[in-house]
C-alpha cells in the first residue's frame, strides 16, 4: 500500500481536459518522477494531487485516507508539502524567516527541524540572515525545499526543482533530494531533465496527453528502447 | 557676526526643522498606514485621510467627555487620554468597511483598480459620517501646557534676537511617532505574526502553501492600520487643528510620502514622510530674515525670498510625486513588498 495513491484522475481547465485517467503512486523512502513531453499534463497532475485543481473524477488517498475533498492548506496539515516551480521563496524575507514561515502551522519547537535542514543544506546556514531574493538560483531552490521540509512532511512534491539551474547545481540538488528520500520521506517530482531524474527515480511515470504511457523503475525506463527513442532523445 | 549665524540657525530650527520634524512624523504615520494596506491588501486606500478624521472625531468627543468629568493630564493634552476611543473607533470603521466592502472584492479576486474605486466610495461615506457626527468646522482640542520652550525665554537665556519655540504638541508628536514606529517595526521584524504579514505581502500563494491564514493577516493589518490612522489623525489635529476637509487634503502628501519612499516598504514610508514634509516647508518658507542675518548689508533682499506661496504647498508633494513616478517608479527604497 503506497503512501500516496492517485487513481484515475480526470481534471482540466474549463472544458479542456488535461488529465485522462492518470494514476500516480509513491511510497515512503521512494522517489517517483513524472516525465513526459511538453503539455503532457505533468504539472497539472501535481496541481491535482495537491488540490490546486479540482478533480472531475478519480481518487487520491494519503496513508489510506481520502483527501480529494481537502483544500491545499488542509493537505499541508495532513503531511503533504509542495514546492512550486516559480516564486517558491519569500524573496524579501531572510533565509531563516523563510524556514520559520515554512513551519508556521507547527505549535512545537521548530528549531530542531531547522537545524536538520541546515545540516542538509549547509549553505543555507551560512546565508541565514540574507534575503532569499539575493541568493543564486540553486541556493533559492534549496531554500524552497527547506521551507517545504519545515512542516516535517511525509510527502514532498517538487515541480521542476532544477528548472533554470546549471548542470552542476542540478547534480547537487538531486543528491540532496536523495538524502531527503533516505530520511523516509516520499518524494514526488516533475522533471524536464528526464534522463538525470530517472537515474535517481525509484519509480518513473511517463505521461503523454494526460495518460500513463509507461510506468516502471527509473532504471528500466532508461533501458527501454522505446522510451529512450521517444522521450529521452536516443 | 557669529551671533548673526546663530540667529540664522535659530530661525531655520524654529521655522523649518522643528515644524518639519513634527509634520514629517505625522505624514510618516499616515503613509505607514497607506503602505501597509497596499502591501497586504494590495490597493491604494483613498479613504485613509477621511478615516483619520473619523478616528480624530472620536478622540475629540472623548476629550470633551473627559473634560466634562474634570479629568485632565495636567501639562499634557487631555486628547492623549482620549486617544484609545479614537483608535477603537478607527479600527471598528476599518473592520466594518472591510466586512461590508473590501471582503466582497477580495472574494471576487477583483483587480486593484476596483479596490481603489471602492475605497473612494468608502471615503465619501466616511467623509459624510464625520461631518454628520462632528460637523465640517474647524476645531481646536488641545489643552494643557502650550510650549515646551518659549521663544521669549529662549531669547533671554541665550541673549539672541531670535527665539526658538517648541510647542508641546510638536514634542509629543515626535515622541509618540517614534514609539509607534519602533513598536511597528519590532512587530513586523520580530514576531511570528508580523513575519507572516510580510510573508503574505511578499508571496500570497506561497503563504497559503505554508498554512498562513489570509483572513487573520487581513484582520491584524486592519488593527494596526486603524491604530496608525487614529494616532496620525490626532497628532495632526493637536498640532494644527481639526477640520475634516484638511484631512481629505492630507491624502496627497501622504500618498506622495508612501510612493517616494517605495510603496509597500514601511521604512520608505517614514523616509518619504520626512522628505515630503521638509520639502513642503522649505519651499514655502520666506527666507528674507534668514538671508538678512547671513548676507552683507548691501545684498539685503527686498522681497520675501519665498519660492512658493503656502497656498501652493500641495504642489510640492505633487511635483515630487510626478518626478519619482517618472524617474524611479519603485521609490527610493525599492517598494512593493514589506
């Protein structure tokens, strides 16, 4: 039984249907990656799972509980965390304040979680007094992930975390994401850099026109001739 | 000769520095309210000036009531004691108007210009309420001791021909403004609620994802803005006098202050308040006497040496506003988020 199970989701904007019975699942300590061509509905699937887009049909369960009726904020309280692709930090707040806002809902002491995040992303500790808007792209993404981790989520959702960062930074970010997974968190992410993302994926979903085309381990997808040919550029 | 320079300095202090500090503090408090509404609720609140008149109205009523009971603060104006009435009235006004008007437009996700037009409506309603309650006339409601330093005593003490006078209301304005601003900045920078307001102002969507409750942020913002409104209004009224129409006219310098400093930026609002106040006073002051002290006799000016008549003082904030909008639209300190 997976931690997150999104089953046969149908959703879209107005009359345009984007997701056609799309299913995604991810378990604790696993990285699931959604890849696919532009307009395949990758980001839409993320939005639907997080409740930013209402489902026309389908179900979503988190830890066995149905959550499709919950608002995004309530899903945060249930243990989901989401890192949007853009505007994912409070630019005028310091790094430390960004993390503090991430843990806004928590009544208990957040310092321990903050220190864990600082040890995961040491650069954030160095820059903790600096405004997040003054950081480089890669550092900002670390702030964004750090902010999301402050709620101590069971499921971390990342929408294209490596968009617009250099290959070197991308590798480092992926390393950090693996570390996050190793702490037992379920990680679900959408990626443009399909090849590199599938390399670290426990499960890969290839979406085409809002439908599941291929689902397998990352390794198997990378080895699949058809997937390579069509989506990974040979 | 050296006495001439001292006399010139005293003149500048008396007619520009002291009034500028007082007026600047009043504008700064007003601009802070405008900038907070802009940062958190994302619209320019045209009802701000008239809301200040509303808060002051209830302070005046409270003052009259306290005076009738024979309660006073001795040398300090009784209005200080009555200020809580004004603060509560202004906060209630803000919250009720939010519930009746702005909330609807927030739910509709209306564009900022719709909010602005709605706030013009709120302005007219408030405007009418104030005139209905207290009338359109001029009112002086300061009592207690008038001066901290009297010109005549100053002259006697220092043996100068020019005197420096500091009114009680000017001193009070400065002290209260500093305390209010310190409290506000402490709240915004140090408390979790204050930080959540800044976070909400910075990035609404991400604030939602972090579990920050927008209704609570809006509520807290109106509490603070209501308090600032009443304090600014009462201090201005004590220092000058209370007349509803004057408060409406204050909108221009207050908006100019908020925009010059960088709208949405509280530090900018304070800076802008003083810039506007000092420019207005410096441009409309007649420098004749000042120059007589400093220049050799043969260059003594005949005219008033006044750049602009005081009747045109609003033109000063208007010109600064236009210049800033053309050359530095984000304001001196980058505005648009607190």
